């Protein structure tokens, strides 16, 4: 009985944690470049003195869904859709390098290129990208940025830098709480993407299947309710067993 209660209790906890992951996915169903978070459980035998009858149901981070999201044409030169396997490098507040596929970029009043979350976009030298005053801007498929300086004609268009777009193996990426990916092996830095790295004027949408996530949330809720019922019935059976023992005693 003790084992059944323990399994049901840890299973209910894992179901709640998985439901939190599904809720997070639903909240980002319209976030450009968002990759669906995956959740799973695994059995872990509790170590310690006594008979090893307790098995914990652990909620584990199973990574993210690699599928490319739908493409949305915007016509905005600062909207980028990255090729599969490519990631845009950004600077995080603590000064390190992180990666995103959210290509909705913007310019701050002082000309710094940032993501929708406000993280500075890096150039191919690893420095924050700054754009001089201009009247037109163009981002090439290889990540090069060219501008027509303010007050100049089209013939003066010149390249001012190149975005740091890297080719990153999915197995070497880990999502942190800020939603950005990190390199799990800093000793093996990611290489700059070659050839066609991105498309300008369009965005990659979230790859979250909202209908599927809602169905999954209902399944997890029912699973949680069943586990709670097991705990309740187990407690009732234990009380009945104790009553019988007292009567026989």
C-alpha cells in the first residue's frame, strides 16, 4: 500500500509539472520562432536503507520540438526567418552569448539592433550590432547588412556588417528560463552559417500545435485526477485495515 501511494503521489506531481510545460507552450503559440517544449517522465528508484520498494516518477525536460514553424511574409526588412538548423546569436544581460530563432528585430533610438525581447543582436565578430543613421536598410540571405546613409542616393549603398548566424546541432542546445538557447559544450563553439542563412521580410511562426496542446492538457488533467483518486482510496483502505487490526487486537 505504501508503494502504491508513493507512486501515485509522485505521478500526480509529475502530471502537474507537465501541465505547466503545456501551459507555457500555449502561452507562446503566437511567439515568432518559439520551439515547443517537450516533457516526459522517467522512473527513479529511491536509494536508502530498507527494502527498495519506492520508485519516484520524475518529470524530465525532453528538449524541444525541432519542427520549423509556418512562414509569415511581413515585408519588413528587419523581420528574419532563419534556415533550418541556423540560430541568431544575441547577447544576454550577464554578457554571454545565447541563441534564438525569433527574428522580429528592431532598432533602438541609438541605433542598436535588438530582438523583440530587447537582447542585443551580435555581429560575426561577437560584438553588439549598431546601425548608423540611414534611409534604407537591407539584410542579405547570408546575414550581411547594407544601408543607404541618410541623405545619400541608392548608389551609396554599402555593407556595414554581418549578423552572427550559427549552425547549431539540436543536441548541443539547451533552453534556459529566459527562453533562449545556450551551448551545452562551450569548448565546442558553433560555426558561422555558410551560404543562404536566412530570408528577410518574413518571420517563422511558433511551431506549437494549439489544438494538440489543449488535448494534451485535458489528458494530463484526467491523469492527475485518477492519481489523486488512487491516493484517496489507498488512504481509505489503510484506515479500514487499521480499524480491523484494532478490533482483532
